[in-house]
């Protein structure tokens, strides 16, 4: 975990991370000495949103400069900053802020095969601004795209704030935006330089974040949790899934699950965070023939975090010296999207946490190790004395959070074998002993491994395997 004061936003870059903290742009680079190098770039204003453009090789930052909204292009090599001011909008307000920022890969009607990179910003006063390359420059400099070639191409004004923006179907040049509490699907008329509304949907509260997979739009709202809408380029949205629990949402990400993880086609997991410091996994399936919609999500798990997780980000941030990239993935780890991508969560207090999705056999083993560790004062000195009657119910669907900081204690003290040897008999509160539970969990996770012929050999082999597993799971991220 890397702590930095007041982290506002984060995005992956190369082998490290880029974050904004107030008016500072911070680059976290990984070197061979296993130490983070923090590079600071002074911004001319306070950043509120940030994305990375691989075509420009620049950060695109939404900021407030002298009380006016602006888009900053920060070169990733030199740190040089170019600014496109939005202050000339009609009826400018000094309190106006950019609430949403996104990339739009647009297909020009004249050349539909090509994809042109646009940047879209939504403001607190109800303006949608689209930045586009200057066309005379674009025609002659297709292979020399620069940030200072961008200018305001389109401006559309609404009466309510633009809370969220997301590119929709690329081939239809659709963009989703939340205006106040109304969700719009819009198409750009490039000739008239305007946005045309194709469909609308009334939300209970404004959207915080949105994801789209080409058919289903997942919308996390500020008060009523998340909903899933079916949209296939038609003139209307159809409500498909709802959350039975009201949550004050902060961010979410959507992942497609394979048949082994969740049998059935079109199976999706939604990971969301809320203002109650919870991170929740919800499951929805879309191929229910003849079923009535909307349906409720199935809750897979719920974790309580030390602080609110304001943003999720996928990043490849393993150190360069990490030899695990040359090895097979750890059995029991469900990849988020790519095998070596890590899912990071930004805490409101400035922390960055890593999330890992586990299959059942690995989770059961780690849950057992966590419950054992909570009984040892050396590992959990602040934990109260507990006996087996108060252990976490590992069959509880909503309590499947494994805290890596707790189970890391086994690597620090290397006393797992001693603990198990002293707990080889069952107590009055349990049918089996901790030793038996542990051995059963080990055999379930390594079913083809010969643990030995004697009790002592099996214990020694099992604890060695667990230590090796923990070293792989808890190896440094950055």
C-alpha cells in the first residue's frame, strides 16, 4: 500500500501510476532498487478529473484555473502543459467546475473506417464541450498529433449539471450522458455541430459512474445504488437489473465472468463501492428466456474497507523484477480482464489498495488462515480474545473479505506450524480441530499433491506450501 496525501484521481501509465493531489501531478515510477520515485509537476489549477491519451502521449486533465474550467494537456516526457480554456462559454460562472471528462473515439462520416480521438467535458452549469483537432492541421499532420492542435468544436448547454459521460456504441457515434437526473443517449451531428438526443431515462438520482458493453449500460447512482439498462441503439432504454439495497455509490467496474466462474452465457459481475466504506460484488445474468424484468442482482460478497474507495482502476503495476510474469498464474485467482492486470482502489484518505478475486477453494484456505491469525496476539495485537464460538461464519455470502495485512502476519512470524500443533484437538464449540480444518482446506486446494505419509510430514509440507502461496499472493505491487 502506497500512501500519498489527498489523492484525487489516478490512472495507469507505463510501469507505474499517475495521480493528482490538489494542484500537483504525481508520477510514481518503479525502479530496480524496489523504491518508488515520486515526480511532481506543478499544474496551473486544481485538477478534478484525469485520463491518459496514448495517441497524444499526454495526460488530459480537467482543472479549475483562476475559477474557470479548463482542459490541460500534460506531456508525459517533458511535463510541458498546454491549456484549452473553456472560459469563453456563454454566461461563464467563476464557480463552474468540470464534473465529467471522457475520450470519444469518433468515426467521421467521410472516413468511417478511421477513428478520431475527441475529448468531452461536462460542467456543473450544464455545458457539454467537445474538443476536436483542428481540421486543417489534422489533414496534414495525421502522424504528428499534438495537444496544441485541439480546440472547442461543439458546445451544448443544458439547464442541469452534466454528472457523467461515457462513449456508447462506436459505430453509431453515440455518447451517454447524465444531465441532472435524466440519462441521455446522444448522437453527434457533425455538420450542424450539435448533439441529438436519441433516448432518455429518468433516474432516481444523478449518475456517479457508467459502463457499457455494447448491449447493457450499468449506471451507478448517488443514492439508489446501481441499475442495468438494455440499450441497443434504439429510441428507448429498458430496465434489466436492479439492486435491492440502497447504496450511496462512489464508483463501479464491470467484468464479464467465464462459464467456469459463473455458469451461463452473458454473466457479468459488477464491483461497486459506496460511502459506507463497503465494496460489493453483484452478479447478473442476461439470458433468462421468458423471465420477467427487471430482476435483482445476486450479491456475491461484501467487504468493509478502512476508508471509502472513491475510484477503481485497472493497471499493470507489478515491479519489473517480478519473475512471476514468467510463471503460470496462481491457481484460484480469477483474472479481472488480463492475466497480469491488478485492480486498484483509491481510498478517500489517500491510500491505494489492491483487490484480488478468488475461487472458492483458495478463498476457504485464506479465510481459515485469517480466522487463525485473529486469535494470535503477535499478528493481531489489537484484536480481542476470541474463541472458536466467535469465529467468522465462512459460509456467510456477505462476509468473504480476506485482509492481506492480517494473513501477512504468518510470513512475518512463521508460527503457523506451532499454532496448528497446539490446536490439534477439537474444542467443545466445534466438531473438528483447527488442524483438521487446515489439512482439509490444503487438500482441497492442492488435491494432487502428496503431503507425506506421517502426521508430522503432512503438517510440514502443508505449512511450507502455504508460506510459498502467501509469498506469491502478497508480493510487492509497487
